[in-house]
C-alpha cells in the first residue's frame, strides 16, 4: 500500500514540475533573441493593456508599408520556430 501511495505522489509531483516548468518559460523557446530591457518591458505592457501599443497617429511616408512587411516577416519567423519545435 505505501508503494502505491508513493507512485501516486510521484506521478502528481512529476506533472506539477512539468506544468510549472512550462509556465515559467515565458522567454524560453519563443523568445526573439533580444536582450532583456526596454523591449521586454514594452512587451509586458502590451500584454497587460494591448490598447496602449496601438499607434493611432499618422504614419510617415512608407512607414505603414514597412511596418506591415516587418510584422509579416516576424510572424513568418515565429511560425518557422514553432514548426521546428513541433518537429523535434
């Protein structure tokens, strides 16, 4: 009986460690490689209140097209990272 109880506790402990490891890897596999600093701070602010990160002013000439190309490039790079992680 005690061995059966230890197995249950071991399985529960394993899943707790697994879930806590996944939850704490905010910057883990999916980080963009930027150094910690203002970029991380801005990103956490955007997570808390996304409306603060939406630009509502006018764009300079060519700036909107650049922003859209850059967003497309970053989305594609993230998709490739996710595909590589899923293939492992």
